[in-house]
């Protein structure tokens, strides 16, 4: 059985309430690519950090 590229996760209250989720990551952090793969989009970049946001419609 192949398990690569399979995502299993419980629904969060934000998912159920259609509330956007935001986070900040330092510029150059490799996690930015991971967050983009799961639906986050860069909304701002300042002071050495990247602000990212994901809404319900952007989720996997």
C-alpha cells in the first residue's frame, strides 16, 4: 500500500466555522513551501517575516 502524499487530519473549529487562519514565518524558512502546499497564501512580507493566510475555500 502506498502512503505518500496522503493527508489525514481532523477538522479544526476554524474549518467548521469558516474562519480564516493566519500565521507568520521568518523569511527564508523552508516551512513557507510546506504551508503553501496546504493552501496558505502570502498576504504580506515585512520586517523579516512573511504573513500567510488560509481560508476554508483554500484548504485541501
